[in-house]
């Protein structure tokens, strides 16, 4: 629809039956629960003989602003090929909406029937859509470098949210709440590691951090400043790689073990530290709790990377 711009494509594979997937994607009450791109979707009564379904949608974009639009969808069911297709067109007349008009489809393809062990069939669920933008070249650049990547990511994340809902039976509201807790804990851990390495060890080493660590027996005398700087670099490294390993349960276990060893060794080396303003045991305990929360919430965490982003591409999805 836009010259030189690739349409957004997302594909996933879900172990469920066709009718159940169709219901969760075509019924507005169910659709809006898993699709994070929309706040509300409302279907109008059918008035056209060709089966066209009109609808309105609304999306909250923050700061009290919302984008509303309208659309039409048509469906086609092929019993012979085990396929269903839902095409749609959409758009918004609001001048603040980046998207003016768009079109796309949802495609459902049954890959496998029930197997001998009674496992549910496998459905390939794919979408492809594109749209025109407002605001001239500024809108095109904003769409290319920010909006389109985020919108595509949100689509893939929503598809995996739907997959978990249908396969594991966990409602989207629970999964979204779990994801918020997980990302908050992971971000807090990363910030604490980086902050503890950067501020008292590299930027302001004379604030007493070295004396506290020497009193705890963590750093011997002589090479104190150099070892303090090295420790700061290591802590920053741990915090920097944390966002890339935030789904690794082993990584949280290793962090918790390291924090526990530091707290125990500090308290054993200098019990008076437990009553000091800088209490390494209290900080370690708080970070261990964050590790535990991030560890628990990493289960059944929606992940956009599980979806394929190109037709026929390898990686993502499941065969």
C-alpha cells in the first residue's frame, strides 16, 4: 500500500481446533482481550447481503488521548482445503491518527488433525496488513523508524498471547499482569546492578564504598581502588546483559546465589554492617526477592520472537 515499505506479517502455530481459534479471533468480546493493539472493538449489526461485517475500534495512546476508527471484514471458509480467510479494511478520520487507511487479512490453515494420542490439531494463524500514513514525510519517517516496528512487535506479542491462552488456558489479563511484573522486576534488577557498579565504585569511589567492602572482607588492602573499579565494571556488565537474559531462569538463580554469598560473607566478615546505613544484607535480600519474582513470572511469558515475521521464513513459530 505504501511504496518501498514492507507490509507487516506475523505467523504463529497454535495447537487448537479451527472453530475455537475462529471464535477467539472473530468475536469482539474475546478478540479485544488478547490483542494489545486495541482497547475496544465493537461489531455493528450485519446489514449487507454479502456478509460484510462493519466494526469500530478504539485505542488508548496515553495522556488521555485515544484513536478511533472504522473497518469492514469479510470471511471465506474452504472446507476442502481446511482453510479460512478473513479480509479487512480499516481507517480513521481523526487528524491525529498516523494511520489513514489500511487493509489486510487473517489466514487460518489446518496443518494436522487430532493425532493418535488425542492431541489437538495444529493451526497456522497468519496476518498480513499495510496502511497509509498522514503527516507527509514526517509521518513516513516516524512510521518507518518507530511506529511500524512497534506495531509489528505488538502484533506478534499479541499472537503469542493468544497461543498461550488457547494452549495453556491462562486468560490474557493474567498473562499481561504477569508480563508487567516480570519486566518491572527485570528492569529493577538491571538498574540496581548498574547503579551499584557505576555510582559508588566508578563515579564516586571516595564515598566510603571501599571502606565498607574492606571491612566486610570482600576487598583486601593495597589493590583496593583497582579491585573496586573492577568490581564496578563487573556489576555494570551483569546489569547490561540482564535485559537480554531476562527470560533465563538459570540466570536469576545464579544472581540470587551470588547475592546470597555476598550478603553472608559481608555479615560474617563484619556483623556491624547489619546496623549501618549501607546494609549489604538488606540490599541483597531485596534483590533476591526481585530475582524470585522475575524467575516465577518468566513462565508462560508471551514472546514476539516465537512468531515468524516473513512468509515461509525459518525461526519463530513451531512446525
